[in-house]
């Protein structure tokens, strides 16, 4: 099982590292499956920089996975219906030739047994390496899910890219 995790400090840093790594890999000819955060998404006034869309790999399809809950709302802005849509899009695009599965964040949905858990498990069962972002808030659930077998990668583009390239080498 080859699973690398990125847990960078700083708001948005993990997303940036994973998205930039995925872009570099695609430019190098790698076949990726999964999702990455859209980094240059404009943030409307009052959004508190919490609006988020993801790009479905492979391809350019994007899905907005947050929702507006109105002024003063304190609830989770994650849109469960959009997550289901993203999971379905990833699962329908996955194929036997993918080199790497990428998930920007093992989040609350995955921690609760939903979201992209099955897609991660399927990739690993098919000997496809996985790159995933993990935050402290879901680390315990992630470690339980992967039986502690993941490799924590340094928060550095070149180190992450090198791990992915090595992990994608079959054999």
C-alpha cells in the first residue's frame, strides 16, 4: 500500500501543495484520478474565504462543494449533495490506467465513513498510490482507516512530487 499524506501548516497550504503537485504530474503525462481544490477561485464579499470548488481529475470539470447558509450562520458550509456529485464524478472517471489517486482533503465526510473513502480503498486495492491532504481534525480517523500505514510527506513541492513519481513506478 502506497499512501502519502500532506499536512502543511497555514490556511490553504495543504491544498496549494496538492494542487500544484497534481498539475506538475499531469503536465508530465501522469494519469490522475480524484479531486484538487480550485486555487484561484474568487471569494465573494462576506464569504470569509470559505467558498470552495474542486476540480475533478482527470479533466477540467469543477464542482462547488460549499453552500451559502446566510448571514450569521455558524453551521458547516459543506454541501453533502455536492460531495456525492464529486464522488460519483471521480468514480465514473477512474480507470485501470490511472497512475495516482489524489484527494485534496480527508475531511469530515471521510472521517464519518462517507465521501471518498471507497474511492481511496479501491485505488489502494488496485495498487494505485494515493496522495491525500489530512488535517489535525481528522488525523485520528485517517490513521484508523489506513491502519497507520501512510507516509507523512514534508510540506515541500519537490519532496511531494518526488514521492509521487517514485510511488507511481510500478514494480
